[in-house]
């Protein structure tokens, strides 16, 4: 897999309320969710920020190398 996941959670809270996954939009990366992820984590949630192929910390071709055909499976 080429995806990368960053997990943010408060280690002082034993029982988590729920898990939340954030997936970025086109030409973005998970960094855009960091402030929101910290807020959720401090309120008892386990947050997973996903970088899709070619974005952020994930492997794969960067967005500038992609073509529209890449998105048609």
C-alpha cells in the first residue's frame, strides 16, 4: 500500500469515545487537519489522518505527475 496514516490521541485518556478518520482532498495532505485532530484527541477521540498515494508522507507519484486516467479504474 502507498497510503500513510498518522494517529493522534491523548495517552492520558484510557477509554476513547470513538475513532475518527480524516481523508484529505485533491492536492492536499493530512497536515490540513492537524489542529482539528488535536482538538478531537484532547476530547477523548482517537484520530487517524490518512495521506493517500502521492500526498503528504505516503509513497507514490506526487500530484503533479498524475493524469485524469489515474482516477478512472
